[in-house]
C-alpha cells in the first residue's frame, strides 16, 4: 500500500488541476445574455444632422 501513495497523490493533484480547467471552461458570465441599451442622448446629439 505504501508504494501506491505517490500514485494516489499524483492522481489527486491531476484531478484538482482538471477541476480548475473545467471551472475555467464553464465560466458562467455570458455578456451577450445581458440587456444592452442603445446609444444615449449625447450620441444622438452628436450624430444629428446640422440644419
């Protein structure tokens, strides 16, 4: 059983690193799902044709 301890420690470290990688890949932030408003009044005033 003592000979298996380094292998088990390595597998635990590998599993922990894999979990970190999966957490990074499953980032819950999706900016395209958030409501985005259009241009504001300053933009409209700047883009308005000069009469």
